[in-house]
C-alpha cells in the first residue's frame, strides 16, 4: 500500500535493507514489509429491516414506542428509554437541504469516484439524513433548496444505498 | 479533591519528523518538562500518554514511551479522545493527582502522523466520523465534516471565504514567531484564496496540517508544587462533554459545537466565571482551530461573542494580542501544527509559559499576552465536535 514500498524492494536488492530516503527531508525511513490491510465486518442483524427496505426502494428510520423519539441513523434501541421497543418507519422523501460540501481531496478508498457532493437534508418528520447529493454541477445547489431522499445503486460497485436528488424520484 | 498545579512543561519541534521514532519524539518534550520542573524521571509516580493511535506502528505507545523516558516500572496508560486526546490525558493526570493517588504525574501527548503512508492519511482521518453512516457510503473527510459547518454558517450569517481566510492570516502571523511551529511563515488573505479547494468551501490554507510532535506536562499536588516552584500555574477547572458521532444528530443548526458549549459551561461554573461575559476573565485563550471555521465557532461556543458575531472579532482584530481576548498566540493548530494526541498538552504548554510571562522570551515579545487577570483558557475539540474539553489555568490557587 505504501508509495515507498516499491522503492524499498529495490533497496533490498541493492543494499539488502528496506531503508529508503524520504523525498523531501532525505532522511532514512525503514519501510515495514508487513502490510496490515483492514476490512471490517459489522454485525447488522438489528438493522436488517433497514437493509431490506433499501432493496424495496425505501429508507427506514426507527421510532421509540415509549418516548416517540425518531432516529436516523436508525437505532434498534432507544438511548433515552434504553428500550428495544422501537418501530420501523419508512421516511417521507421530501426535504430541505441544510448544508453541503464538495469533496475534492478524497480518502484512498474513494479515489475512483469523481468529486462528490455530500449534503445534509432535513426531512418532513424532523429527521435529518446525510448522503451524497446527486447533481451534475455543484453550482446548481444552495442551502434550503428542496431535495428528495431516494435509494440508488452506487456504481461501479453496483450496491444499493441512498442519496439526495434535486428532482422528485417518482 | 486536592489542588493540582502545572510545575513543568515541555514541547518538541512540530513538523514532519521523519528523523525520530515515536518514543524518541516523546522524550524530547518529557526531558524539557523534567528540566523545567527540576525533577528526574524517578520522581514521577504515574505517566499518562495521550495518543490517538493508528498513525504509527507501535500499538501501545504508553509502554514504549514510558520505557524510553526512563519511567519503568511506574504505572501508565494510553488515553484517546480523537483530537482532544491531549486534554483528555491531562484530565486523567489531573484526577490522578487530585484524588491523592500520586503527588507527581507526567502527562505526555504524542503523535507521529507521518508514519502512515500519505495515501492513507485522508482515509484515516475520514474514518474519525460515524463509520457506517458517514464514511463507508459517503466518504466524508475531515475537512468535509467542517465544510458542512462552514457552508451552513456562511449561508446563515453572510460569512465570506475571505473572512475565514483572516483566521489563517492571524494564526500564521503568530506561528511565524513560534520557534517550534511547523509553519513559520506569515501569509495573506490571497495566499488562502489562491489555494485549492480540499472540501468546498474550505481550501488547503483553511486546514491545519498533519504533524508529528509531542508535548509534556508535569502535574503536582499543592504540597509538591510549593516545594518545586514559586510561579505555580493551577488547573482551576476542566469541563468535558461528548456529542453524537453522527453529524445529523447534532444541535445548534450546524453553526456551533454543542459539546464545546457544554464543556465551557461546566468549566465556567467550576471556576466561578460569569458565562455571559467570560472574555473579561482571561488574559488569553488557545482554541481548537483545526479549520478556520472552527476558530469562529469556538469564539461563539465559548461565549466570547454572540452567535453569528464571531466574524466581527476577527475582522476587528479583537483576537490579536492586545484585543478583547487574544487567541492562539502560538499559531494555533493551523500554523503550529496539529499532532492530534499532543495538541491539548501543547495548548497548556503555551498558556503556562504565557501566564509565567516566559512566552515573549521564548517566541517574540509581541506574542506575549499582557498578564493582568492571571487566567487562561484552553479549548480542545475531538473529531468534528464529538468531544470537547475546556481547561482553565490560573495563577491564583483555587479555593476549596
């Protein structure tokens, strides 16, 4: 993964050690040969309804049956009542864009996407959702404009997620 | 609970420290702090290491730092609270002394962020948010989290990108005078405006850098402090708060950090400070300017001005030395650098030197605040507002 790893391999051939010179400071760096790739595996059995919803084109939130508080991201347990007595409710897609940003410098695992817009919308039920805003030109958007929450396929992976759009999805 | 004083402070050179390992880096500030307090490693009874981690290969930095600094076999631990790690470590050290467990505690904040390959640095920071709901699907980056605050704030209060740039100009102005700062060059509004967008509306010069560095503090009980020094700097109060990991669950309409508001409220109450006019109680403050917008939010969260008026403070130069409340006279995170585990300790290092009136000699006389009230404040935020610590230092001994 390291950009200096290739140099380290050359250096082993030449001098027998994975020590390379750092470009700017010219100081010696020992490049570890032991990569530690991390791909986490998250338990989502309590959120199954949410993921089933995505397959049906719906985005679900939860509501506590005791205090009536609504949650998105959905929670299977109410943090106020500490009860698991919650109800799953599909979100009304209409909302208002509160804020947004255009990500230019991306994490390495997002390097294969074009610059993307991340926004936060306030939906009718008082729930807020953070997602990509699907727009060809970020100049077209500003805070407080109307947006819609919809499920969408994320390409090139092709998995189902949700996003905000400027046009009603139906 | 017993009174706790800062009796020794130390600071490494901040920057790209490819020349040292993390324990060697920790030793630089530890040695300085021990010298400052006229103590030896054997005098210390417990060590707290603030290190956010994952940035460097050593997984348990408290162990190697403790060993390298000659602290074995004393007890130690690593503390983590994202970018507020240094303050959290100080909080633990404070309580170890206040509780009576030990009379002398060493707190060292250290981070070696350049041990991680460049390619993975943005990834590592982005993962600091709510993993499944912000990072996994939407690839938010650290500048991205704060950009969401900036966009909303600019829209609501008519702030311009040039206004944000003024914060960077001030902090680089003072950073240029700080011998241990990462960037020691003054900049102009144009420098900021011409830099490229990282996460619109934030540009490269709105952002603090990634930094390697360490800062150490020696905390002492009242009796020990009296033996050691005549200019005792007391930790008067610490406020701490946690807010939701998910940005969508935060309050204040993305125009403030509720964790910082809460931490300030707690600290003001403990220190007997009028929350309606806190600025008049302090000679200076260090605030968490990881991005230019963050400093504006900090002015308001701390109550130095009303909500939406933070920009007036920077436009009128009220946070320069000699103004209403001088802020970040050491260059702040923006120019001094932000080794995330060390930043909280570095703030207390600066404020201690300022209260002792040693900062002018260390940096530049024009960066020494006028010490009249004998009180200073450190505001240290973790993540995009998940954690906040507000620490109040004073020359006057707290009354119990």
